[in-house]
């Protein structure tokens, strides 16, 4: 469903700091898979997401989404089929705009943004009903600027915003890393529920080995631009956090960390 | 009588700069784009209006054309920034510099005078009124235009397109995530802003019944001061809209400027404008507010000490 073929990505090209991260890198994600990706810093996890979303361009190789070559498409064009949640809770929403206004923008994704009214009472009511099940009391704060909400509330909202309209792929870039343990747990539960309900193909980068083990249908560990562990289905179910940690430490020792 | 005349001048110029402020509000506050092309588009609106009027064009049409001339200049700044990837500040300076020549070429000289033609601020109806009454009638006409611009802008910012324009300045990533190109919205914002500024320029020329090439100097600084004062006011008096704040800010600014000019003479105008801008910026950063509070607290403490 999502294929990366023969990807080459070099950072600081032409300088003494030149760093070849991916060279002839292949990666395939099947329809409906929920892939958890772990790995140390600089292993290429986030770059993988950036390549898929179009934030960075590969030097060589192709990226196919449902068989269509999207390598040459600009980021905002790809975004019509891809949703993304960032680590920084301030990253996914317009923070000076209200909760209702942000939801209105998200709901209209894929359609024209013309001169009709952005919001009306009926829509605001519908958004209230959408937020009520979260149990955060956000349904009472529709006219509060998003920037005034807590990081956790914003991240849950961003998750809703990213998945409000039908998308082919959801990219989660350490989206629980900036949250306290309880909120992180809550965010992961909501993530899992949305991904299951809407059957969205998902790639989740995380530093939390327990989340990687507990959630998702496939688990990948990255190291220096290589996939060193790739387990799906039964094989993934047998992996324990300790196994992951052991492998992780082994890699880190190799790196001299 | 002197006071009444001074007051009407403050209101006339205050409201004209309120319109400039509404334009600059779009770029500075909504798009977070420091647009300096305003110094060129304000006189551009004036010169286009003046030349058309002299050529026999009715004033409403001339005003409309000046709006579009300004919008085109704003689009030029946008294209420089978005397509050629030139820094926003520099893109504005380039447009502003180029417009000095463009304005001169359109005017065919440094000045255009149209004292005989009918305009919004000089027509048969106003000529029939006593001087003071005519001045306040002019204030009323300008105010109508201010309200029209403000209401239309407020309405636009509440449409879907307006939402995305605001999101572009707030968090461009959100606009990208929605599958839209932020470049488009930057260009729309710059066009709209400079169109409004040019409209104000045409009004300024009607106020002085002539076009003068120097009329644009310092427009950006004046307008930014109005916008900043306005947004500080609106922040403290909720639920006042920012746009209402900008209009009030422009009046306050012009009142202060007029008093300062009366005391020091018009030779000091630009110096006063510059110093006032520094004061406004210090207010915006909260430096003045904190200092005043500190002084106040110290005096209170000393007062308390004296009592004990």
C-alpha cells in the first residue's frame, strides 16, 4: 500500500559532515497495518516519516502510495491523503484560533475553502458531541484559543483533527513524547481506538518501548538507516519489552553510546 | 473654533490612518509578515486616484481602481517572497523602492492637483455647508468607509478562506496538513492588505485635494503604531474585536501626534513619529508597564515607611 523503493538520503551533502543515512533503502507497509517504529536518535525514524510526508526529498528512489508515485508531489499535495501528528503539541493546530475554529478547518479538509461562513451553531454543536466522549471537558471550551489548553488536551485534539476526514496514511511522530505518563497513556488509547475504528494504515515513531510492544500490528527497530528488527503478527506478539531493550542496548553499545 | 478645527483634522486623519491600520493589521498581525511595501502602496493609491480623476473619471470608480492597483503591488511583494524565496522584509523594500519610480511615472511629476473635481470629500453638497459643518461631514464620510472596511474584513476573517488566512500566520503546518498551499494565502493576504492601504491613500489625496509624492514616507511606522496600540487595547477590553481596537488606536495615535506637533512644530513631524513608535513598542513589550508598576510600588512602600 505504501512502498519506499531504493531510497537514498544524504544529509549535509558536499560538506565534510556528509552523512549517508539511507542508501538503497526499501520499506513496505501493507493496507491496515499499524507499524510501531523504535530506534536510537539518528537512526532514520523521523526521516522516514519526513520522506513519506514530503518534508524532505530523497536523492534517489521512489515512494508509492496505493501504487501511485508521489515522490515528486509537494508536501501540501500529499497531505490530502496523509495525516500527521507531531511531538510538539503546538505543532498541529492554530494556537491563536479557538477549538471550534480549528475543528472547522479540519472538517473541511479536501474541500474548497471559499467565502461561506466558517462556523455556524449547528457545526459547533456537532463538534461538542465529537469532543464529549474524550472526557476532557473540551466541549465546554469551544471558544477558547487552542494555545490556552494543556499539552495533553492539544495533542488529543490534534489526533482528532488529523483523522477527522478520510486519509490513507496516519503518521505519528513521537506524539506522546512531550506528555506526562498518564496523558501519554490516554493519548495512546485514543490513538489505538481511532486507528482500529477507521482502519487507517499507521506508522508510529516512538521512544517508548512499552507502547511499541503493546500497540500496533507490526514492530520495527531502526539503526543507522537499516531495519534491524521487523516483527508482525504472532512474532510481534511474542516480543517483550525486555527483548527489545536487550537488542536496543546491543545496538547502542555498537554505536559507542 | 480653533479646537473644533483641530479636532476635525485629528478625526479625519485618524480615520484615514485607521483604514491603513486595518490593511497593515492583515499582514502584521494575521500573517505575521512585516510588509514594508505599504510606504509605496499608500501613495500608489493616491496617484492612481488623482490621475484618473484629472482624466475625468468619477471618484468612486477611481477609488476602486486604486484599490486594485494597491492589490497588484501587494501581489508583487507576495510573488517576490513566495516564488523567488526572498526574505519578506526585503521583498517589501524592493516593492516600496520600485514604486517610487512607478508613482512618479504615473503622476508625470512629483504632484497632481485636482481642486476643481468632485470627490467624496469635496462636492456640491459639502460646499453648501458652513466650514466647520463641512469638516465634520467629511469626518462622517470617512468614518462610513472605515466601518465598511472593518465590517467587511471582520466578515471575511470568519469565512472558510478567512480561517485559512489566519491559520497561515498562526501555524503554516496546519494549512499544509489541510492540503493547501500556504503561498496562496500569503499572496491573498498581501494583496488584500495593500489594496486597503491604497484605498486609504486615495482618501488621503481627497482630504488634501492633491497628490504629493512625499505622502507615503513613514506610513508603515504610523500604521504599525496604530495596530499595536489597537491590539493592546483590544486585549484588555474583551470582547472587543482587534479591528475595532485598530480604529481606536489610530485615533489615539493621531491625537497624541497632533498635540506633539502643535507643541514642537511640523519640522519635527518624522522625529515625533519615530519617537512615538519607540514608546508604543516599549508599551507592547510591557517594559513601560512594568517600570510604572515598580515605581508605583516603591512610592507606596516609602509612604508606608513614613507612616510607621
